[in-house]
């Protein structure tokens, strides 16, 4: 069932999924897989998720690999990422 999630909730969910998979630095996950998983729960399908992933890359929370086809969490911002996830998900 689709629900209207805020942009902050979707960003936190993206980072939480990457964190649970252990995707920090050199270990990465394909963007298409992540978009496919999230588009089942988020309205406006993959376009919104891809846009939020691009925003997270610009903000420095995510690192792009292989020409932007794969992403991972930035290990230099480990503490900030964990705090952001906890703050948004606990709301």
C-alpha cells in the first residue's frame, strides 16, 4: 500500500537500508535495486527516489560509484548519518 512519505523520511529510509546492508565506502549497492525496493512503498515511483538520491550525493551523505550506477554511504559522515536516521525514524 502506497503512503505519502515526506522527503526526510524517504532519505532516512534510503540511508537506513544502505546501513543495514553494510554499504559504507567501497561496498556499494546498485541504484536500480534501491529504487525498485522503495518505489513499492513511496508515491510517485522511482523519479522521486532518484531525485532524493541525487540530493543525498550532493549533500555528501552518499558516494556514487561506477558512473553513478551504484551508491554507498560516506564513511566520513558516519556519526551524522546515524543521528539523521535516528532523528527522522523516531518521529
